[in-house]
């Protein structure tokens, strides 16, 4: 969500917004519970995300592909 808001409001280019979000996700240190941080990192790094080719069904349709990647 941060990436979309930052980019669409003209705050920064999509590449910069993605880089900022990936840095923030990499900085998380959570132990003892499973998180979705890895999923978010893979999604943000995907070509489809960076080219704005996502819709509300993208994750459900491509989840296995994303998790393999």
C-alpha cells in the first residue's frame, strides 16, 4: 500500500518506492512466529508488480509461482 500511495501521489518514482519498501522489509527482525515478509518481498520484486500489472485477483492466481520464485 505504501508503494502505491507514494508513487500515485507523485511522491517518488515507483522504483524508489519499491526500493524503500524492500529496505523496510529487510530491516524487520521477528522471531518465534511466521510472517508474510518473504511473500511481500517476492511480490514487490516481481516484474508484474513493478510494471503495474496487478489486480485484486493477482495474488490468488499466481501464489504458487510467487512462492517458488
